[in-house]
């Protein structure tokens, strides 16, 4: 007696199950320039790093507090993201960057976002793997490399409240 009574091939059912299990990891860039916007949340897997994380021990990253007005800082932030290795900016508008970063060996895709929060004088940053259960801290290190570059350029404060 066949396992799948509906007559669907097992490979189709497996492909559909894989798609549905990974579809929550796909990030679509924000198109809303509203100041009330936020970044996507991190999935409950250790493959994401975010300044907006609700689970600091799993995804949490220290805040990116600006040392200068956003109008002065934003061009530097944009250029710094452009300079990041294996990172391609896909979409940008004033106060928001959506980029894709590619892993060194297998060229896996990670989503990388930077959002300016002018009312709070800070940046929100998020980096997340598109696929996989873990990223071996690749996204955390990417966010921290951006932090180090922006500190060096005098754009953000050196704030380290969590363990690095």
C-alpha cells in the first residue's frame, strides 16, 4: 500500500515541505520609508544577529548609537556597507539599506539590513542566513565588522554592553 494515498510523488511532497520550512527565512526588503518601521525579526535559530533581537543571548547585538547627525552619518554608513567584502547592496533609500552578503566558501546568501532610527539617534542592524540552522556566528561577526568600521570612522559610539 502506498504511503501517500493522494497519489502525489514523494519527491513533490518533500520539495513542498522543504520550501514551506524555509520560506520564513526569506527576507523581502522594506519598501516603507515610514519612520515607524523596523527590521524583520530573527527566526528562532542561531543564524541571525540583530540590534532589535528579543532573544539577546541567541541573536543580540549591542546598539549602534550615532555620534553625529543622521544627515552627516548616512553617506558614510552607505559607503561602509558598499566596502564590505562579498556584500552587494540590492536596495537603498534614505535611512534604509538592504544587501545580500555571500559566504566565502559555498557562497550561501545572507540578508543584511541597516535602518536609521533618527528619533533614537541610532542604527538598527540585522544580518541573517537565508538557509540553515546555524551560521557558526558568521552573521554576528559581519555585524561586528560593520560596527568596528563605523567606530573607526567616528560614526557610532563604542558601546559594548554584551559579551563580544
